[in-house]
C-alpha cells in the first residue's frame, strides 16, 4: 500500500497543474500566431503615420537671389529678378557658388593665356573667344615673345548683369584683381607690363550656359575692360 501513494501523488499534482494552466489560459487568452508584438505594432503605426505624412510635400517659395551670399544685389532690381528666375530654372545655381567658380575660371584662363596653353583654354571658352585667344597666342609666338601672369591677393568678383533666354543663361561678372603681368621678347627684355609690380586690373567677362546641357561648365563668351 505504501508503494501506491507516490503514484497517486503524481496524478494529483498533474491534475492541479492542468487546472492552473486552464485558468491561466482563460485569463490571458489564446495566441493564434497572428498577434503583433507590442513594440513592433507601435513601430508599424509610427511608420504608417510617417508614410502618410511623407505623401504631402510642402512647397516652400524659392529663396530670393538677394541675400547674405550676394552682396551688392538689391532686392527688387532687374538683376535680382533675373537671378531669381535663374535659380528657379536651375535649382543647383546659387550666387555664391557661381562667383566662386567664376573666380577660379578667371584665374585659370588668365594663367593659361599667358602660358600659351590652348588645350586648357579650349574647354573654358566659347568658339569665338577661343579663336581670339588662340590668334593672340599665335601672334605672340610669331613675334618670339613670352608672357607671365600672377595674381596678388584676392580676386574680387561681382555679378553686374544676368539674363535667361529660354534655357540659355548668361551672367556677366566684374573682376577686380592685382595682376603682375609681363611680356618679354626673345632676349628676355620686358616689352609690356612689369615683372614684379602688380597693377589693379578690372575686367568685365560674360559667361553662358545651356541649362539642359549635360556639361555643367559655363563658357566665357565675351571679355572687355572696364568702361
């Protein structure tokens, strides 16, 4: 008889455990496998909310061309209006970045012209300006002359005119620089300029760019000195 007690104890404990399991199941409910974990569900709701908001894109008015990065450009002037139209047509265009590129182009073109480097000039100039520069270099070589050009200090650049005709933009820039320029004959004698003294030079250069062109570069289309 004593050996039977453990057996009945095991059955009794199993029945108690089953009863407790049934009670817990009734209180907590049954999982079907389709439940969404609380954190994931919350993240899903947040994602759906953000996705819905993303479908409404606020359209902010484009910035005016007159601003802190465009000194000298007054609001409401024809120049400011033309630059603003250009900024709307070309979202990558800004006055500050354009002037930075214009200063670099000015320095490169002046240096390449002094060195007689027509290959460097070819990609920076329009056909007409390139022909003028190439002819001047050719004439200098015929005269057996050499030239040097170096800048001292900062090159100042200011947009003085802008226009947008269809998809062709044209921007005119006034450059003021201190340039050390000299031309020597075949014996090394200076025939123009000065080899060490800088002279203030003011140039008015116009750059043009077709907005739909895959080539992002602006080309120099005209040059002249200050009036």
